[in-house]
C-alpha cells in the first residue's frame, strides 16, 4: 500500500476539545518536491479549507524537513524544451498554493527540526509561526539552478526580515541556521531538540483552544497591513474586530472575565 507524501490528521472535536489539524510531510528519503508531493500538498490544503480546523501544525518525518525539489522530474523537462509558458503556469500554481496556506482562517504553525530547503521553507513562510530546533537550517537555493523562489517565499521573507536580507538569502543561495534566522525575525521560536515534536504540537494545540474567530480577524488585519499598508489595515479593523461581538466566544469570555477574572475563559471557535 502506497503512503501519501502528505497526510492530514484532524482531532475530533467535542465540548472540551479543539480541532487541531496536523499536516505531516513524509516522502522519503529526502522529502523532495515532485509531482506526487505537489498533488498531495494541494489536496491537503483543500482538506484544510473544507474542514476548517481551529489551528494547523505542519511537520515532517525523517532526518530533515526537505532537501528541496526533484529537479530532474520537476524543472529539467521545462528547461530542456525552453517552455516559458509551461514554467509560468506551474509557478502560478505554486504561488496560488502558498497564498491559500497563508489565507487559512486559523493559526498555522510550521515545525522545522532539520534542514528545510526551497519549497518547504516557502511553506513555512506562508504559515503564521515558525518554530525550530537550534540545529535546523533554512535556504532558498533556487539560484543554484538558475531559478528564483516561486511560491511566494522571497516576498514573505522580505516581510519578516527586510528586503536586504531577502536579497542576501535568495541571491547567495546560502543555508542559514535557525539561531541566526531567529535574530532576523524569520524563526519565531527556538525549541530544544529534545521533546521538539511535543512542544510544537503543544503550541499548536494552545492556539487551537483559543478564540479562533479573533485569531482570524488578527490575520486579516495583518494581511491588509502587509498588502496595502497601515491605512488599509486601519480600514478593515472596525469590521474585523466589531464582528467579534456577534460570536459566542466573545460573549462567554466577557462573562468569564466579569465573574472569575482574567485567563479563565474557554473558547469553542464559535
């Protein structure tokens, strides 16, 4: 029986549990991006869009997160035939896939335990939070084969670290350690290697148990900030925040605060 390169496991939700989706990349030996992984990732994103979990954790099996792309299968045929139109169409699919991950209406966490190259780094950048072990390293190394990243990674890296550092990382095709990228603001949290997977799941579960609709509003406001600037974010904030007064989570949390004090509320994502 063939194992899918990408699987989605969503915890059943009941009155006391949050719906956490765990997306696992498992395409040995190196988790290289090929057509099978492309289709599986696209299907996984579609499942997340349908299921609407309250948080998502993206993780990988194996010694590394990904060694990059299967160039021989994915890019060489287009290069050998000089198929610019085919390359444009394929990259349009990749950009749209990154955009869909970025627009998921719930918190998304990417867990990097080792080497994270090209597409995997771009998926990480499309997520809300990147957690990594100190031994993890990252790279957008497409320049080594005459390409540039095409899933939105360059521009999302610039949002996090600035345009100059995005140029440095992409143009040198270098590999940068998690500790350095944490200083740059690319990696959000360093977690010890011992117990890393459990810690990443705990963070994602914490977010899943939070006010899901409020988290979605936060994402919307920040997305408008990065896409249109401060005034664009200001323009959507009243509607995004004001709509929360019609949610059960806000009403319940307000009652809890008045009756029990800060930090006692529980949320159902409604």
